[in-house]
């Protein structure tokens, strides 16, 4: 059995005490630190940009999982790689030339991820699957933390897992939005590999324990 990756989303952290919260993640069982970049155009909210990513990188002891919820993400890939991103995920809906964008991310030495909004069908990724290291399935509409989980995500995970298995490809499946102790086990049973958790971690009385509990549901090791 293998433990899943838990990726606390610092969108829900205390921005006035961001170093403290990053150091908490360092001490925890988390696998990655999830960093949501929002531009106020692709999504209605604005979060933070390159200077904050650079500051997080200086204190982080875990890989940075950078999720670009922005238009024309190809303009900023090199900058985010230099700022310290280990994984860069772009949205299918925001990329005119997705194949080229994924190739560029890999050329920069980062894992290449593609995110799908709740309404975007899984089969649309079939022609770029070999360029993808990670598929992020949004289980809320992107742009704000603390939203309710969208239930059809379970079926979408199963479809994504089947598509990857059909092509014998090892991309990870990541879930972002409304993840907490009530659904973490179900998501992992459905085939998820990485769980992004914001509110359920940072609003918990004991965030380190919350991270541990999310990751205590083991999933079968890949053959």
C-alpha cells in the first residue's frame, strides 16, 4: 500500500503569518505545498503572484505545486519555474496551444499539469496525455476557497483513471476543492493520487493532525 500525497493549499493560510504556516507544513506529513495563482480574469478572484511564490520557496522544504488559474499562462511559465515551482499546472480552458505549453513546462524542468474545470470532459485530454504528468480535476468552480464539493467528481476520477490505464500512462490524478475528512477516503478509493486541502487544514484546531488524517487512508500501490 502507498500513502497519497496531501497538498495543503496556502490560499487558505493566514497571509499575515505565511512563514509560520509554511513551517507548519514542513513539519507535517504533507507531500507538496499547493500554490493557487489567480488573475481576476480567468477566475473572479485575485490571489498573489511571483514575489509571494519566491518568498514561499525560501522557507518551503516541500515541493511547490503551482496551479495557474490565469489567462495566457505560457507568458509566465519561465518566471514561475525560476520562482521555485516544481509542478506547474495550467487550465485546459485557458490554453490555445496546450501541447506547446506542456512541452515548455517540461523543458523548464517542472512536472506538467493540466487542470479541468467541473464542466470540462475528461476525453478532451486524450491527444495530449503523453505530455501530462498530472491531471488536476476541479471539484469546485475555481476562484474561491471554502466551496462545497461537486459530487460528480467521483465519476470524473473514474473516467480519468480509465483513460490513463487504457493508454498505459502514469500521470497522477489530483483533486482540488471541497476536500476534507468526510470525502478524502472516497476520493482515494475512486482513484485520486493527490488531495489539495485548504479550509479543512488551515481552519482545523490542529492543522498537522488534519493533514495526517487526510493521508491515513492508504491506496493500492501502482503495479
